C-alpha cells in the first residue's frame, strides 16, 4: 500500500512538470509589468499567430503602493491581499485576458508570491492597489485575513528577524527575506488561504505558476499547498491536468539549500544556465563556445525534465537576484540575440524569453541607482499601454525582445524541431560552433574575431533554405541569406564576425 501511495505521489509531482503547452508550441515569454488588456491583445495579434506557448504574467494579487521610491516595480512582490486587482488591471480584465489568450493557444502562468506579505516597514493605511486597509507593524491584513499568528516572527532565531546568513537553511526559510513579513506556511490556515488564492486562478483558466522565493519555503509545506490545487479547467485542458509548477530557487552552488530539494514538486528555475551562457558568449574566464558541446546536464545543470531555463529575468537584468555581470540582457542586444538563439535551438529545458522595458540606468560604483524604476507610466503612476509601431516594434519604452525578428523566428525554430535530438555538432575549437536538431533544423554561430567559412553536414534534406536570423521566408523568397543544402546534406556557411547578427539558422519550414 505504502509503495502504491509513493508511486501515486511521484506520478502526481511529475505531472506538475508539464507546462501543458498546446501542440506545436514550446516557449514561454515573460511580459514583465504588462497590463492585462495589452497581454490579451498581444496574444491575439502576435503570440498566437507566431506560435508562442505561454505568457508569464507579473503578480496579479493586491500589492502595496509606494511613494519612495516612486512606484518601484518591486511593489508587486509585496502582497497586501489575494484580491485580484493590481498595477496591471482588475479581476475582470485578468479573467478576460486569460480567456482570450487560452482561446488562441497561449497559456497563462502566474507569478505567485506566497512566501510573504509586504515589508515590515510597510506602515498602515490603504496605500494598496485595491485600497485594502492593512497594518504591517501589527501583521494585520484584514482583506485575507491574516493576523500576527500567521507569520513566522516567533520562529526566526536571528536578532534582526531578517535572513542574515544564507548558509543557515533554517533562517533562510523561517526569517524575513529583505524584511518581507514571512508567512507561517506550516499552518493549515495559511496553507488554505494560499491554496484558495491559487485555485481561484486555476478555475479562471491559468495553466500554472512561477512560485516566487521557493528557497524561503520548506519543501514539505509547498508539497501540501500544491497538493491542494485543483486540476486545470477542462474548458481548455484535458481532464486531470495538474497545474504546471516552476519554482524560483536561486542555486549557483555554495549554499546548503539546493534545487534538488524542490525538483520532485515541479520544475525549478536553472539560474546556472543564463549565468554560464553569459560567461561563454562574453568569452570571460577562458570560456569558449566550443566547450558547450555537452551543454545542459553535462555542465552540471539539473535534469532536463526538471529545468526552466532563461538568459535573463526581471531580477538579474537589473542586478537583483543572481547571475551578476555575466547576465546578457537586451542592453547588450547583439549578444542577447545570440544567447537567446542558442537557448531556443538547444533541446534542454522549458525555455522562457524575457520581454522588458527600458529605464535610465545610472551606475555608481558598478551599481545601478535606478534598479527600482517601474514600467513606463503616466504621471499618476498608472502603467502605460504598449503601442505597436508600423515596423512591429514596441514604443513608449517597451523593449519587446520577443518581437525582435531573430528571437521570434527562433521561437518558431524551437517549435519546428521539437522532439528532434541534438545532432551534427561541429566546432573550430574556439568560438565557432554548429549543431542540428535531427533533420529538422541547423544553426551556426561565429563568436570569434575572424570570419567563419566552412562546409558542414546539416543532416537536412537537400534544398534552398532561408536563414531566419538575417531574414525569413516570405512567400517563395528569402528576405535575408539563402543556404543551399546539397543532396548529401552538406552546406557552405560564411559568417563575417562583423555581421549585425553573426549566426545563421535554417529549419524545415524555412525551405523554399
Ligand atoms: C524591496 C527592497 C528591500 C526592502 C523590501 C521590503 O529592495 O530593500 O527591504 O522591499 O520593504 C523584489 C526585489 C527586492 C524587493 C522585493 C520586495 O528584488 O529588492 O525588496 O521585491 O519588494 C533572493 C531570493 C529570491 C529573490 C531575490 C531578489 O532568494 O527569491 O532575492 N527573487 C524573488 C523575486 C524578486 C523579489 C522577491 C523574490 C521577493 O524574483 O523580484 O524581490 O518577493 C543570493 C541568494 C539568493 C538571493 C540573492 C539576493 O544569491 O543565493 O537566494 O535571492 O542572494 O539576495 C551570486 C551567488 C548567489 C547570490 C548572488 C547575489 O550570484 O552565486 O547565490 O550572488 O548575492
């Protein structure tokens, strides 16, 4: 009997590794700080038609509203209640967006902040996104309700009440992360409130959750909460579908808490991925692209079935969280396209693409003093809508990396080659590499300071293919480079290191 229960639990947790992405799609885009109305429009006009698999949305729960600094992006990581009104819009706008995105095959994944409420210094009053009254000093959040009993103040053993040493697993879980009031998730009442919040979103049609700050919650407590989640809505998902869970655990090694403690519950964010690939493409510390022949588990990353991968995220593109200076964001656009292209071409993990907004960086002693600046906003603090320019780029400070031709086309590449093995590796023992995905795709990078000029076995059927980086196939012509693959599968590649984008990619659906 015990074995049966164990097998059932194991099966259940594996189900939480499945993103339930619709057939033919693969990739998630994080539309950081976008309004719900803009996400709904983007699903219908761009993400659905271009084969995106899902959107990670910013935390939808009611959050604190701060004046100093003025409306920072991180106020949304300070919940006041589980009411669904936030900087991105109302509950009805959220519901409408989930329906419209699901209806065009684009899943919604919610950034769930369940480890804590607002900062201990959050004060009292109604400075919250739905106007709910609260008193942080008294741990009083009547709109949930939570009271002092529901927090870990008594459990924490540090003098400050905050985490002081990441080398001590107990304080990492039982003390406050940067002074954020730490919920007592071992209490049945708190587990019930958190599950109730997440189940409301499940019933609205979301496909799963990015669970924030999981390192700061005991795996056993998370297991109980996830176990209380209902199956996904049968309006859009097969009966019995479990919510997809991917847990934010920053594990670059060196701490007692590791991703391994969480992978049986769902996928985990693999922070080593972006940190290492950034170092490789920046050619730091002697790293070379030719060393990525065994990229993935060969580099000590978690098992493929457990990994959620990305080049940058909302934290480390601005110096928060982990990854440091090696992280390649849109600020280094040429390298960013190469690194995202590499991620999307490689089979490892479920891939997530970042979509950002610009802000005025101001470095003092290497630290950006404006790392707090929120999304493009009106004078009243409300978030601006996302205007789409005639050339399909975004305006008003929205970067829309996901709309860049090179990235959009590599999302399609990942869809076309899905399920095909990593194959036909070639390298020049430096920073020129190439690899294929069975007989469905092939990609070549030149990250050296000299030209690449080589004939390679692509593994693909003979024919003329459009390079989807310098252009794409439009009707019966290529708007960029053409690659001629012979009947023997071999093709000649020439890539100048001065090219705008020094990489070339072809796939079965870019063939003339
Ligand atoms: C804001 C203010 C605070 C204030 C607080 C409360 O900034 O000064 O006290 O309000 O009033 C975001 C912002 C925070 C913000 C917070 C609440 O980033 O600045 O605080 O909202 O508004 C840790 C967590 C990780 C977390 C990360 C930022 O483990 O979960 O910090 N990320 C998530 C979200 C994030 C959000 C929160 C959590 C909170 O993505 O947006 O915060 O909801 C080490 C540890 C990591 C740890 C980092 C940073 O990392 O391992 O676990 O992340 O330190 O503290 C190398 C090492 C690597 C190390 C890294 C940095 O890379 O290999 O291990 O260096 O030291």
